[in-house]
């Protein structure tokens, strides 16, 4: 009644995975490791997939993705101290070279903790979403069996939320 607009939110999902076999990459895609500080790729993908109602209130800006020199030195040391091994992958459409989706998984290399997952999916790539969620689960159960996975998704990533739910995330 006062003019406020509900434009976005996050859903926090978790799963305690069971052994999962990796799925093959679907036809029509290529996959690469995504370098930790390749902010331009992440930025370009965010520009492409973030809906206008979100951009209106929270614009996608370079400064949100660019990581300064000092942090590029510190982040690997902090992750090592915390026992985190971060792996990131990006998938492109073969024909167009456009980004179709990406994941980051923070695997643990010491006892305790949770595996943190990150997934962004370009709309219209639902089948790829299944592959990326499965890859996250497979990496986690291979490197960190018995660890739950936490996945934080914006609610506007409807395809990604749907794929995660079908994989057993709650």
C-alpha cells in the first residue's frame, strides 16, 4: 500500500547427498574451468541473466565483481587456512559461444564444515542445470562424503531452483 516493491530474495537450500555418478555434459555445450579471479566472465554473465526488476534496484556493476590486488593475494591464503578448495566451472553453448551456466564448489580439505555451492543458470538451459547440479553433488561426494551442501540461489533463478529441488535440495 505504501509503494514498496518485492523485487528479489534468496533461497538457501541444503542437501546431505548420497553417492552420485557424474552425468555427461549435454550435447551442444563446452565446459572449462573458471579461473578464480576472472571477474569479467562472471560480470558479463550476471549482466545477461539478471532480470530488469532486480537491476532497477540493484544494478549489476563491475565493482561488484572486480577483485582488487590486495584481495587477490589474501583470498587464497584465507581459503587455505579455512581448509577450502574452491573449484569453478563455466559452460558455453557450442554454436554461439554464449555462457549457459556456471558453478563454484567450495570443497573442504579438513574435518568439519559444509560444502558451499554456487550456481547460476542462463534461462532456457534447464537440461544443463541438471548437469551442473549433478556435477556439484558428484564433486562433493567424491571429495567430501558425508558433508552437507549449502546452496544459495536468488529466487529469480527459477530454473536453477527447480533443478536443485528435483535433485533433492530442500
